């Protein structure tokens, strides 16, 4: 990866809360993981797209929009987490 302007795109979806579980579980450490990954990819020069607790429908809509956007047309790398 040689370019500064089109280094890469980082698309992250973090599901932290699981309201349909009996105990309404929350993933411990998820906020810290999010911060760490965003920091890492920002330092690498990636454009960041981060979403939390979105629906499956929203996930597919956002991913499709991003893949068809100017951000990904000439990028050297695409990472999804």
C-alpha cells in the first residue's frame, strides 16, 4: 500500500447489545475493541466507517452503499470487521 489518499477503507460493525437474550447481555470489552481497531486503522491511513448495534438490513444497505461509493473505487485495500 503506497498511496496516502487511497490507502484503504475500514468497515466495522460491532454488535454489543443482545436485547433478545434472556439477560439482555452486553459484550464485555467490545467498546475497548472498537477503540483499538479504529485507532489502528486510522494510524494506517484508512478511511473509517464504524457502526454499532445495527440491524442485518442496515448492514447490507450500508455495505452496498460503501462498496458502490467513491471511497472504494480506487482504494488499495478494503477491510471489514
